[in-house]
């Protein structure tokens, strides 16, 4: 009887950790998707900037500096957004980023395996 209780408890624990693990996997997939979405927006904005520059050149005009600056700032903001999401994702995957070289590695390491920097 006691053995059965132990088995039942173990099974419940396993069930709980499986649910937790699958939630974590769902979050990871969602996170990967958000990062690639943000990166796609960055590419799109850069393309738009390029098109503005070329259109101005074709019209033998100069692209107004504030128009270019505005686009660049938009790009910066999206890049920062993607970087934040990447960091969140690394936490979710139990990873951390080396402050020195940017290498992403397991949280269990005390030193970066790439550059030796203390983590
Ligand atoms: Zn490093």
C-alpha cells in the first residue's frame, strides 16, 4: 500500500514537471517567433530607408536629414526590442549572455567558454 502511494506521488510529480516543461517549451517557441518577427521588421525598416535614399537620388534631391534620422531611430528601437526579447528567451532556456563577447551559454557556467570572461 505504501509503495503504491509512493508510486502515485512520483507519477503526480512527473506529471506536474511535464506540464511545466511543456509550458516552458511553448513560451520558448513563442519567444523565438517574436524575435524573428522583430528582426523581420528591422529588415523591412532598413529596406524602407534604402528606398527613401534611392528615391531622393532618382529625383536628384537630398533626403531630408530628419527623415533619415527618424527611420534610423525607428530601426534602433526595434533592434533594442529584439535584443530584450532575446535576453528574456535566454533566461527561459536557462542561458545567459557573456557581457564581454556576447556568447550565449548555460547558466551553470561561471566563466564564458568562448572568451573566459567571468559570468
Ligand atoms: Zn565571452
